[in-house]
């Protein structure tokens, strides 16, 4: 395939998911125009040969390019490429892949499976570009951008590649990506930010992860909560602290609503002003208490259900505050930015955190919620994962539980 005609990552992922549902033994019955076109590359089949054997060889090459480990093993079981699994029913293949990660079938279906199939699709796009295994597809080549300016998930791959000597410098990866999503028959877009939280501009509400004691970290630390505290502080022209606005407002909320010395329930959300971030167009910070301190340690426990509960509460608070804003003649809160709650010291994997956040977002979108949604990550490799997971919500049929 010509480098100027590289397939879109989302289209490739949709067909990989079709193969997972049907299995390798039914390739002949599937309509896979993208994978069929990709398998027509030199060395993939002979003229006049049925295309489905070439598609199988292409899939095996892509899975092998993952480079081993649990990711490759789960991909082999998911697609029926592992020895002896070719004729397994889809439910059995999914169950065996879930065992690779040591999770339940339902949890695997909602979390790791999207990541595994997304990585297979990523390797397929890399193979189509002629890049070696593990190399990145330049963002400008990874499919044609939609007319509305949305970015295919594969546009992020250049940011996560390892540095290699090159005749010319690798272009900087964009820090904002607009990705189409779908939930409950309702379509929309999510903007993915790949930068520090204190660079956000003109977003009404930013969600900040917190512990159940609503105790903010010191402002010199690097977490989302610490960065928002630091950026929201009012300082004099010499940089000296004048007012620790975010901390003071959060303490005032805690003094009013929380029992002295006791934690709030996981999933509680405490709204405050944005302090000096108001100059950047940030109007509110919603502090989501999802991390439960582990006694006698510096560690935290985060449950995905608490993350989902907190994000659900965020949407409820938005509606409540908009009711008061209307009464006061203020513009409504419309835009919301969500980090991967619990994916730092909370110990959740990025995929599990995203699934927990998305469960609440999807429910809100399915009921017709009209919000300008944003996701925020700092690390390019996490951005790639989130982009793939977001892209998988649009354009591919929604799977029912089970086979």
C-alpha cells in the first residue's frame, strides 16, 4: 500500500474487532475491505489467490510484531491465532485471553480487550507504512483527517515512538486531538489534550483527583492536584504567594460539609473556584475524592466503581450549578476536562481508569447530555491508548456481553 494511502486506524480497528467476533475460520465469510487492501502489499499472496489467506498472514505478522509478553499472548487468543484455538468459539477465546491478564471476562471485555485489539490495529498500520516493528507511523500519513478536523487515533503514534537517528527531525506531535465518539445512538466529539494540566485554557470545569480527606498535595509536586493548586494560587509580581486560593476554598468546603477529622465517602465531589486560573478561562475545579489512604503507608487504594461514581456526581453538580447560574444571569458551564482518575498513585492502569471514567461519560451522553468534553493526559503513550479507546466507541458495532 502506498504511504500516501495509509488506512485510518479506526477503520482498521473496526475490522480487527470483526475478526475477533467471527474468528479466523470464518475469514472467508467476512467483508474486510481495509484488511484485504492492506494484504495486497508485495509478498502478501499471489495473483489470483483468494484474499483471506493473505489477510490471515497479515494478522499473524502484526500480532508477532507486538514483541511478546501478555499483550501478544492475549491478542493471539482473542483472534484465534494461538496454537489449537483456531476453531474455538469467541466466548472461549475471550475467556482464555482474560486469564492472561488475570481478570474476569467482563472486565477484560470492557477494558483490556480494547487495548489489545487497538495494538493489533496499530501494528497493522505500521506494516502498511513499511515501517519496521515498533517504529511509528508519521501522523501526517496515518489516514486522511476527517473534514471536520477530527484526528484519527493513529495521529498520536509519532509521539510515542522511541527516538532513532534520522536524516531529518521528527515533527512535533500535536497536543490537541478531536476524536469522534458515540454512546447510546448519540454521536459527538471529545478533545484529547496531551500536556500539563496548568496549560489548559477556556474550559469551564476541570476535574482534579483527590483523596478522601480532601487534603491537597504540596504545590511543588507534579500531580494534577498539585499543579492545579500551584496554578490557582495568587502571587505578587515577584512570585511570592499571596493567596492559596484553591486550598483555602477546599478547606472551607470541607469545614462546612465534612465531619471534623473524618474522610468523606469515596466518590464525593467538592466544587471550588479556580483562583488565578480564572485568567486562563478556567471557572471551576471539581475535586473528586477517589483515593482512599492505606493506613501506615504513603499509598492509596482506588476502586473503579468509585471513579465512575465520582464522574457521575460531576455531571450532577454541573446541572446543579447551571441552575444557579441561570438564576444569577451567568453563562452556563458547558466544557468539562477529565484526567485519568486513579491512574497515578492510585494504582489503576490507564485502561482501567479510562473505562471507569468512560462508563459515567457514556451514560451521560446516552441520555442526551450536551457537554463539550475533554480528556487530559501528559504522557504520549497514554494519549495513544486513550485515543484508541475513544476511537473504538465510534464506527464499530457495539458488542453485547458474551460471544
